């Protein structure tokens, strides 16, 4: 019961997405025997690569083809993206491999291929893996296997285990009413009063909110039953409100009124003064006084004010229906009827003509629907949006004003749709940074604001009027038609008929998007546990035993990966490991800087002089592509030496063979906390997990040896590789693929005798055509690219189903820099971003084209969030 009370009290102050990490943290500290150190370390790191579907299968096949490598012993049922996790488990926990019989495909293959949750409905026990082995495995061991091979089911399996270990009915705290909340503050204030020998204390109630969540309406309704609505004073903090707030604070402490200060995250610099005023309130303050605060999370919110407040998270109810209900609750009856100008009901205008009131009301609903869709789409970041854009009430208010003005001015000639869409794009598009997200926004506008969705239309010049209404995007054919009135109650009744949950189709997203969200939740859970599991003090101070326990799995994996590297790289690694944290040479650092300069500025001096910079390392060739290969190989060598120096230094310090240096201590502290050392990340922004970072570095450095070998043959790289699908160049083997594309651009410009600015990058798939002659030289076959948001067979896109992999490999294709005036390879295509890795969608390498059949398909795949990416 005590554990339940503690968990409930703390979880009420945490967002829903963080409550699972809290439960795991609590269970691990209360029941350490259930979480052995070595197994816990493997659990936290074995599933850090969370892309479901395709991965860098080419490099895995290469390593698996070499006799004696770990990959060759990977069971056939293990999917490509889970092979790394299996290798880590096999290296660190060989006993688990044997006990779980992981080599038995007949046991594990059906389980791994299933898309159903590993937790069955009403399942009372802990059995997340095949029944044949579940009885021999502990809860943590089962979670480790789920994280490695079924990461989409990790959150639900972890929640089930934590409920059993902590004897909790569920991880969602019971709702807390305003009356109960007020009672808790009274008890706390009485306790503080007694413990401080009469010194009065005020414990504010801090509502930590999310965008769109507002506890003020519920608080106002409660205040009306307790002290009267006129005795609750509200101040929306902003410019010029600080003095008003302080004056009301003093007045309310004297009269016993309640005070609500809203949006404190907008005035964080003023909060220390508020904290001081609250602390210095007079002892004879009125006993009925209560102070309520609201704020969204802010990194600079004063910690002492947080500690002195009773914190309660107030999240906006999810879903389009709840969003619409909030919107219509904020719109006044007169506004919807067309007798006021503003949604708040203030201001007067000429009444809207009666025949246009239904049209205006339906357009306002489309605006509210659009506003809800783009806000709720944030639940699917980074697939829906690349980041959680802050679409706000101000955008809705401005949009409502535009809709009202355009609808009210509609005449027999019709409504100006182009002006409406253009203005709404300006209002909402100002929040969007990424070009591909801007295309999604426009696609939603075009899908929602269409004449086919309206039944209230002004008569055309011919007097015809179409009454057949099409359904809203994502809703069933049986959806109730839009009301033909401006009455608020009619629209609220219509909103009440909408589904309570949102299908992915409402947003145009693929049917398997929920599994993608589950994968993202798994990644956030493990990242939070890595951060919570190791205290900063323990990570910063040297403790040989802590280092040995925490870093042993990483050191084992390092040795295993090094053993699979080419002989030349093994020699480089051995030499670097012999010195403790030896820094990279000045020449290597210069090469890395040069490569970065080429990637960042393809037309700049570094790009033009790339051949001269590294002619010696590239075997004397002055071709841009060969020069790039030389620089990229040098870059990989320098980074690998740096990693090898750190790993060798850690191993030497742990075994007592070397003294501790500042660079090794800094790197080890980051690794213990599950973070990539800053010195590595500053050289190459690779995967966020140290294990994945090391794997990716060794893979790329190994592959670049083959690239270098091809570049040294007569004719250079492109004469010996990339001429067809069978010998396509794998873009996933490069540290900076953007620099490679720029090198191709330079070569194409040189061959065609045109400036760099006169070329465009085209991707050519099955059925595409390239111009003949030197206008398309060089045309290179590439591979290693994976697709999200749809399925693609090389010639056409098709929808992803619920059990489809989240990512899939695309066939090898041709990349060519063509003159700007050259006809496109495909009659119709969709522009698709190529992202640098599978962990986020913020870093775009370039834009490619995928063939489509029609403009309607362009909109469909844009809304689906179709994107190309490279494996981490």
C-alpha cells in the first residue's frame, strides 16, 4: 500500500509518457535482486537500433559471409535489424542464449514474425516470450528479448511486469478532483504551519500543462461552488501583467480570495520575484486564501518554486473529437451565428446575410477540423511531423477571422478558394520550418478545404446546387452530414457523433503507424532509464568497479566488432589502442574538416579544391569522386583511431595497467550514462547510442576500404563500381553521403561543361528515362536506401498495411545530375526527402523523386509521410 501511495503521488506530477520510466526506476531500487547488473546493462542497450524492417542488410551480409564471424552464427529467424542486438546478447549473456534456446527457430520464428502484442488480453502472468521457454526466464530476461526482437511491444510488456512487481492495478494514477486537490493543499499547509511553530506557509498548486490544456475552466466551476465565481481572480501572464499579479496576490491574502496566475512559462525571468513574495507573505494572511499557477514545461523554471508547490500534470485529452469540443466551447453562440467578429464574442460587425450563415458555419468547422488534425498529428512525431510544431490558439483565431471575412463576402460568382487557402497557409505555415512538412500542411489544406465537403453552398449563376456531401478524410461513409445551421448546439451535437479514437487514415498516415509510435516509445523509455539509472556523481567520479560493471558489455562488443574488421583496420585499431586516448593527428583532423566543408558548401572553395587537397591520399587522381573517397577514408580512419584510443584507455584503466586521463574519464562518464562522448559526436553526428555509434563507425570504415580499392583501379571508382544494380554503391556505407553527391555533381559539371548551379539531381527508377550522351554522365547505381510510409517495388508505391514492416529496402536505382532544362525521368513524381539516418527526420541530405500515377497520388503519399532514409 505504501508503494502504491508513493507511486500515485509522484506520478500525478509526471506526464503520461514518463510514468512507465518512473515505475521501472522505483521497482529497480526497491527490488534490486530482480535486476542483475549485467543483465540490466544489456537490456538498456541491446535494442538501441529501433528501426523496424530494413536496415543495412548489405553490410550485414558481408560480415556474415566471412567464416568465423559472430554474424555467421546468428539464427536465421533473427531479422536483419535485430542481428546487432543478438550479437550483443550472445557476447554478454551466453547463458541466456542457451537457456532461452535462441538457436531454435521452430520456437522463436513465429513469435518474432508476429505483429500482435506479446501481452495477451487478460494475461495474469509474466509470459512475453514463447511458452516453451518463458518458465525458465526471469521478467528482466524476457524484457531483454522483447527489446531485442519485438521492440514495438516493449512498453506494454514493461508496464505489465512493473504492475506485477509493484503490486499496482495499473500505472495510470486515479483522477484527482479539484476538491481532493484543495484538501491536500490544506493538509500540507496545516502540517507546515505546525512544524514551523506558527510561521504561516502557502503551498501553491502548480498545474503543469501541455499546449491546448487549460485547467482554468474546471477550477472556475469548482470555485463557484466553494467561494463564488467573483472571488476567483485570473491573470494571464504576459507583458505588463507582473505588477497586476503582485498587487492581486497581496489583496487576495488579505481577503481570502483565490488567485490563478496562468502561463508562467512566458515570464520565467520574473518568477524568482514571485517566489520571494510568496515566501514573505504575512503570518496573519486569510486562511481561505489559495494560490494556483499554470505553466508549460520550461528548462529555466526556478527549482525552488517547483519544490515548494504541489505539482499536478494537466494534459489535454488526446484526439480530434476532444480538440473540436474544446474549440466549440471557446466559440461563442453569437460568433457562430455571425453576429460578432471574434471567436471570443467581442466586437460587432455587420450581420452575416442569413443565406450565408450555414456556409460560414461549415467553413468554420472545416477550419476547426484542420486545426485539430495538424495538432493531433504531433502525436506521430517524427513520422507525422519532423518536430512538434507549436500550432496555437492564436493561429485558430486568425484563421477564423479569415474564414469569416471570405465567407461573408461570397456572392453569386462563388467563393475565392485560392485566397482562403493562401491566407491559411500563411497563418499556419509560419510555424513550419522543414520544406517536407510544409508540403504536408498544404496537402491537408487541399484535402479538407474542398467544395465537395460542403452542403451549404451559394447558388451558382445557373441556379444549380449540389447537395451530395463527401465524407471528411478518414471518416466512414456513414458519417452524419454537416449541419446546415449556425447554431452552436447543433455543431456541438455533431461533434459528439464523431469517433472517440482517431484512425491513422484521418491523418493520411499508413496503417502501421501505431507500431512506429510504439517503437519511438521504446526508444524514449530506454533513454530515460539510462539517464535515471546512473547518478551524475557516480558517472563523474572514478570507481574501478563501477566502470567494470557498467562498461564490460561495451568492451566485449568492441572486441567482437574489431575481430570482424579487415586486417588493415585491425592494425590501425591495435596501434591506437596501445596508447591511452591518443588524439587524432593534425592531418586527420584537417581531412575531417575538409570533408565537412565539402558537404556543407558544394560550390565553395573547399569543394572546388577537393582534388588538390587529397591527391596524394587518393592515389594521385584529380577526379572529384576519387578525391572524395580518399578524404572519406581518412575521415573514417581518424574517427576509428579516436574510438580505439578511448576503448583501449578504458580497458587499461579498468585492469590497472594505466593511469586515468581527463579525456578517458570524460568519455567513460558519457558511455556509462548511455551517451556518445562529445569528442566523437563533434567529429560525426552518428547514432545516439554508443553501441550503435561504434557499430556504424566500424562498418563504414570497413566498407570504405573496398571503395578505396575500387578508386585505385584504372578508371577510378565509377569505372569499377556503380555501373549496374548488381554492383550498386551503398550510400549507407558513407559517413557523409552528401559530400559524395556533391562530388558526383562536380564530375557531372566537368563532363557537361556547365556551372554547378545549372544541374539538378534526379533519381531514376524502373521505367524512367535518362537523356543520352554526356548530359547524364556520370549516372550511378546506388543502394542501401530504405523507405518509410509506404511500400515500393521500384516502379510504383502502394499502401503499407498494419502488419507491414515500418521500413523496407528500395531496389537499387540510378542517380544523375542533369541539366536544369532536361526533361524529368518520370512523367509524374513526388518529391521525397532523403534523411541522414533512421533516428529522426530533421537532417535532410537531399531531395529525390519517386514515380506516381497522378496528382491525387502525390497528395496521398505526401500525407502518408513517405520518406527515404539511410540506416543509422
